[in-house]
C-alpha cells in the first residue's frame, strides 16, 4: 500500500534521508519513530509527493509518486505536521475547498462531507474560524481533510505533537478507528504513541532505518524486560541481599523515585516470589515489588545513540 525504495534526500552537503526502504502492508499501522532531525518528516513529504527525492522511489497503492503523481495522490490522505490550514476559513469552508480540489461533486460530495463531519465530531465548530479552534480540533479538521476523499492509505506526520493528554487520547482513538479500514504510516517521536496505536514500529536516526519490528519485539530487546522493581527503605541492604541470587545479573536505581531495578540473567524473568522471600529472610523492608515489561525509551536510546545508559 505504501512503499519506499532506497529514498535519499540531500540539501547541499546535508544528507537528510540516507537510503530508507520499507513497505507498509494492508491493515498495518507503521509507526515511524525517531529523534528530531532523524529524517521522518522529509521521508513522509517524499511519499506524499510534496518533495522530490534526490534518489530512490516511493509508491502509494502501486503508483509511483513521481511518474504517476496524480494517481498516487488520489490514493493517499496526508496530514502534515501541525495540521496546517487556512486560519481565517471555517472548517465548513476549508473542507468545501478540499472537496473542490479533490473533484467531489453531487451526492458523493455531500455523502463524504457528512461522513467526516460526523466521524470527527466537527459540527459544533463548523462555522468558527480555524484559528480560534483548539489544537485538538485543528487536528480533527486536518484529519477530516486527509480522509475526505476516502483514501486507502494515510500518512500522518506527528498527529499528536503539542496536544494535551486528553487531546492526545482523543486523536489516538480516532487514528485507531481510521486504521480499521486503511493502511497508516504514522510518524512520531512520542514513544507511548507506538504502543498505543501501532502494529509495527520503525526506528530511524541520521536518515537511516535502525530497527523495524513490532512494539512487543522492541520491548523484548529492553534490559528491563523480565526485571523486577521495588522501593526499599535501605536500597544498599536490598542490593546486598539480592547480590549473587540465581537469575539476577545486576541492579539500577532510579534517581527520580529511588526505585531499585533488579535485572534478569538470560531470558528468564527474575522470579518475583523468590525476590520477596530473600528480602524477607534478610530483614529488608520493601514495598511496591512488581514485574517490569521492558521500556521503549531505553531501547530507543540504545538504538539511536552510542552512549545510551539507563
């Protein structure tokens, strides 16, 4: 549905995208994850036909975005970063303009406008200037414009960046709903977004693909996978009690909340009951003992930097 092959983009001496290749299959939500400046937005602009690649090709539903540009754009809905629109226009006027550009007429035009207004709950703000809307509603208007022509593929660039927690929750729910019927390429630097909406995640850094896996597979690469954590009255005594315990490879203490992490040795999780029994036997008071499922932030840092540490 969406395909990139050896995409390169150079700005003078800066190589912003360095040979990125991937495919997004029907029904997938691919999270395009990376630090600022990794090349995410540039790649998405090339796929959307907004930027011409220096080298390589991109296709949407089999249509080359350069040689068959109109067919590719008909098959794609694109939400740029920040959901830019015409601030002096109302959602009604803006979506009417987009319908005109998309060539929607007659009953089909009315059907699609009614569908997006209903789905994105825009009727209550239909005649307000877009500039007066909240960021959350501006994203809704942008999403409405992206899906107005009912495309089979969506490219969404940082759709929740800058939103408050409630707005993020709303927009993520909308994306999950839209993804039931479409293939979605979603760029983000927000790690929780990957677990919330993506079926697959690709980590990019310095214009290159560094990892491509499901969120669960990425979590399995975390040193926190299979660990246990606890809060001890005396963390030094807790470390001494657990040091040398079978299945334990080491420790880390969080500087923020003082939580002590006990890391597994090998692939087997640290046994929770055995940790509790050992601490009880050594007379170490503790609370909040719990298993850990891995951390995307730690995997992300390790993949995208050379010096990542917990």
